[in-house]
C-alpha cells in the first residue's frame, strides 16, 4: 500500500468512526436531549455533528468539483457527489421534510470508500507492469585497465564486449564469447525453467545469469534491445482502447449530463407545475443524482482490460492494447505458419538413400561440401550430419557453427552457384555436384528416384548422374498436439496451416497434429492471399488470428485480424508486426492467451450489465418515490465497489 493510500485509509477510518458515533447518538435520542438542555434545536446539533465526518471524508471531492467547474469540466463524479450531498444537508431547511444529513454524510463517506478500492485495484493491476519495468538493467560491466567498471548500457555499441556476473541482468542483446551459465528468462517468457548459455549462444537483455560469469559481445544498441522494445510496448499498451472501453467513455460523456438534466426537472417541475411538496421532489432529484454517477462503468471496464493485459504479461504473453485483447476474445480461426511455429525450426537428416553405386557416406560428403557456404537451415542440417559422421559419432549436430563444419575441406569447393529456390551447383574437387530439389534435377536432365519417406528431400547428382537423396525433417514441438486440442476446447472452430514446404511434408505434420486445413508450397505473397481468402469467409463478429515466427511472416501478421508472434524475443520484425507477442515459443500459450482474453471480456460484460441494471432499476424507483438515499448509496458506491472487485479477477490469469 502506498503512503497516499495509507493516508486516505486513515482519513476514511476517522470519518467512519465519527459518523458511527453521531449516528448512534442520534438514533438513541442523546442529541435531542443535549440540544433541548442547551436550548438549541436538536436538528441543528445533528447538522453540525454530521458535517464533521462529511468534511473530513469529502473536502478534496468538494474542492475538485469547484476546481473542475472553473475549468469547464462540470459533469464529473465529484460534481455529482458534491451537489447531491449539499442537497441532502440543505433539506434541513425544509421543515416539512425528514432530516437527511446522515444520508448526505454517508454518500460522501462511502464514495471515498469506493475511491479507495478503485485506487487499490488500479495499483494492484499496475504491479505486473512495475514488475516488468524491473527487468530494465541499470548498468553493464566493462573491463578497463584490468578492473571491472559499471557503465550506462546506453554507452555500448554493437561489437562492444561486457561481462555479466552471477545474479546480474544481461544489459544488452548479444552473443556469448566466453563462459557458461544458466539463464533465468522468467521475466520475459514466464518460463520457470532456466536455459543454458555458453560460447556461441545468443542471449537477450533483461534475463538473469544464475550460475556463472559470461562475456558477451553486444549485437544491438540498448535502445534497440529486446528489453527496451518490450518496455516501450508495455508502456503504450494502455493507450489503445478496446471498442467496448471507448463506447463506455462516450456513453458516460452523454449519459451524465442527461441524467443531471432529468434530476433537475424531477426536482423542479412537479412543485412548480403541480404544487407538490418541494422537499419530497428535491429528495427524489438528489437520489437521481447519486444513482446516476457512472463511476462503476468508467472505473471497472478499463480496470478489467488493464488487469487482463497485466495478467497475460505475467504468463509471458504481451498484448499491445485492450483493443487487441477484445479482438482476441472473438477469434474462431487460427492460422499457423509451420516452420518455427508448430515445428522447432531445427532440421535434422533422418535418412540418406544412395543410388547408382554411390555409398551413403559419399552422398552425404558430396552434399555437405556443395552446401559448405550456404546459410539455409537444410544446408546446415546436411553439414551437421556429415560433421557428426566425420567426427566418428561425436555429437556435432548440437555444436556451434564452427564445429559443425568439421571434416569439410573448403579448399575443395569452388564455382558455387545458388540456383534461386532450386538448390546449389558447385565444383567439389574434380566433379560437378548438384544438390537441391526435384526441379533442379529435372532442369538438368538428371533421372532420379523420389524416396517414399516424408520430409524435405535434397537430391544429389554428380557429373549429371543421380547419386542419391537425403531426407531432412523438422521435428514437431513436443506440446504442439496438446496446444491444438486446447485451442479446440477453447472454442476455436477452424485451424489452418500455411507453409512453403512440400505438400507431402505439410500433410504429414497436419495429420499428426489434427489440423483441419493445409495450404502448402506457398511463397510469402501466397500466404497473404490465403489469409485474405479466409478472412472473406469469416462469419460477422468473428476474428482470424495468424501465428508465425515474425520474420518471413510479417506481411501476414499485419494483414490478419490478430497477428501473434511466436518465440519472438529478439525478433524485431515480430515485435513490430504482431499484435500479441508470445515471449516463449510454446504453442500452448496461444490457447492460454485466448482464454485470458475471453475471461476478461466476460468480466467486462458482467460489470456493464450489473451496473446498468441496478442503476436503471433504482433510477426508476427514485422517479416514483420508492427509493431513499441509502438505496442510492448502494446503487452508486456499492455497485462500483462490487464491479471493481469483480474487475480484479481479470488479473488472475
């Protein structure tokens, strides 16, 4: 609890204690006796005593009301509370009416109770944002003249090296050049299990080195680092209002002046036009004013969205604004990219089939040399498999790039040509090697035989003769099948996979995961066209989400109703293009994000229906003289407190 909250709570408790004392004395007749003994009208004694807790509780509300009137901001909750409570105390000057000072003091007192709950709830919901802000590193360790010196991360440039000691946050994105450690990524990803980092590992700012000292070479300036980009997005998330939230704001703007006008007419017209008792109709107008305060909606609806965004962030799900949270709740079609989203994106050679007298190891050796200078993941997989074999079974498949090239004699490779989307042609020793797709073989007149296994096929030809084929497969992520089931349980009607991979590979993966529709062998522009076709087929009021790894899929992420970037820590394209960023690469977080969004929207509509239902009911009773100020207090403050408490449930993701 903040110092300001403690001060307000103390003020409320003092005012409440005084109110209870005066109320008890009034109800017991002690005030009447004391007033009569002092020859003072007991009503005026009661007026003066109730005025004390009233002013203690509401002096700031009254001051704000007059201050806002001077600024031209008349119709706000402070104005409504001030006018209503002034009127309740003013009824003492109507001899034929019952005194209402107790109700006037109670309205102000319980209004402050509601304000306290509001302030507490907002502070609570901001806690997750403050926790997120704590990931910002304060310094970077630099070795200068044989001693470590702490410098501002902003002073670092790409290529500079810094040292991270155990227990310290990594200040900038970079690559480990020396040392090893377990890295705590929970603040960014929500993942409790640490990750191992050693020489060659990429690390991101905001994570904590747990067990060892690392030397890291920066790859980005601090202002472009992951932690800076995330904090910037978190800070701006509240600026993007949902349609429901914007509607409530507009509704309150017109609703409040309207009910104030009705309250004035209710208080003045019957006495002036029909000669009815002033006190009775002024009281009805005051009740109308108290009940009309829209704070239950104006407070609880934004608080629900803010709580949902904060709760999601604790799960490693970054939602860029409440408008995206609202849209996410309406998703019934989820479209997936395959590589890096449903699969790990790490290719491995699963089989090698030789032909025409070539051996398995020879096919692998020739393909690895032909692919020696390629950065393509398939080429990397082929080189890793050859390195593993060349190292006599050493686990080079999981080693760094330099280790994976072990066994390759780069001096043997020349005249390398990348053949746009088809493969590679290279001179390896005295032979010409082709390594690539079936189209590459057909284009060069090479007769080949397609393997029966599913996967990406690398065909290899030597001097125009088919030497064999290599199957490279991308493993499905361990929890992907469960994630698809969770989406279906969450109400997602349709799941679609878009990929540039072969039709046979795509259908094998889709069948394994239970995905309904598959579109394969697509270029990036083809994916956009497919998404536009799916959007056109969407039912009114339903949304389509696209899930991708955020680099090649940036155009589709931006074109879909909701773009969700998977495993996007460190990916600028994903953070820029996506509306929702899953800080870990677990597909299960997609269903979790949708559940959080739907829970938030349920809470929002519960508050709207409950608040409006109670208010309109009491307003109708007040118009017919069937409600008193005590009921008005419940309809305003009571409803607001209950709505705020309900809104706080959105924070529990």
